[in-house]
C-alpha cells in the first residue's frame, strides 16, 4: 500500500509505569480502510497502546503519527469508544445528550449545540439504530444499547479513524453479531482499530490483526499464525472456539497438512 494511505503509525513505542514496561518497542502501521483487530492476554498492554495512540498517555520511547500529525493535533478526527460504558447509570442524561458529546471539541468554557451538531447526532443515532431511544436515559438501556450509544457518540465526531476498546465485552452472542455487522457497515467510510478478547472478531470483520503482549506481533491478513499465538500468549493454553461462524483464525501449514487449530461447533 502507498505510504500516503497510512492513517496511523507507531515507531518503537515503549510505555512504562514505574518499573513495569506496559508496551515494548511497538511498531505498527494502519492503512486507510482497514479493520484492524488487536488481541492478546489481560494486562498485555492493549488498552495502554490505545491510550498512547490517542495522546492520553505519553510514551517514554518512540513516536506516534496519527493522520500524519501528532496525536494531540489529530485527536479531533478520531472517534474513541472506551472499554467501560456502564458507569454512573443513575446520572440523568439522555441518549441524545451523550451522542451530542461527540460534537464538543473541548476548547470552549461553555458550549451550546448548534443545529448542525444536532443534525449530525441524529444521523449517528439513526445509523446505529437508536434514534427511537433518543429521549431515554442511558441508565435505562441494556448493555448492548449502551454500546451502540457509545459508538454513535464516537461517530458524531465525523472521524477518519475509530478506536474501540473491547466493544463486545459483557454482551451476549446475538448482540456481538449485531455490533460486528455495525462495524462492517461503518468500515465503508472509516478506518477501525478494535481491541478485543473475542477471536470471533477476526473472522467477523477484521482485515488485519496484531497480538500484543508488551511486544506486538503483526499479520496483514485476518488470521493468526501459530507463531503469533505462541509469541503473544507464551505457554498459556489457548483453545479456539467458533460457534457457527466460518473463521480464519489459524491458517493451514504451508505443506497443506492439518489446521493449527480446530473449529468446535
């Protein structure tokens, strides 16, 4: 792919918390139009890497270029869906109010949504299938509905890149499938980087994948190699399970032998 199509690049990025190295010499290039899945074990540095990309954390080593500029200069063109969306459920805020937050640049002491802001928010809610919920309090919604609200808020930014941290956590299988369908549709107009524990994400919508366990192991197709799994998960036993979804999680050996992983219906 052309270097002009690189939408995100990290070079030799390392982030420390005291003596703990959360990410180690991470090199990654994401191209326009990709759906990139980032997987790996708990505590492996996936969420830390997202926060470094967003400029919420500064790396001790290395550089991040986001849309050709520094994260601080480009973050207004990035939609972000954090991992937890269920806090403060008693707070009296409506779905529409939350989605409108995506239109706030954070630069004004006081802010009143314009007619254009409300139009964009309405389009985002309609695209996520939650327009009929616009007046409801977020605390009254199911987890899957709250995830749609969070994605709609990120979409209201009108982003070139969307970053999602565990978008299908704590939702049922049917809701997971619906969210992956939404991400496939969104990918028509924007690039997506998604952190996930769910290997089904690779089969469902990813075009490339990386395993992160402090270091990053990249593959430019939506499949894992045995070497990547070993490098990312080490000696931990990993069992791959797919329920009714054709997947390309592990490729065949070059000699055409047995698969490195099996499907279990």
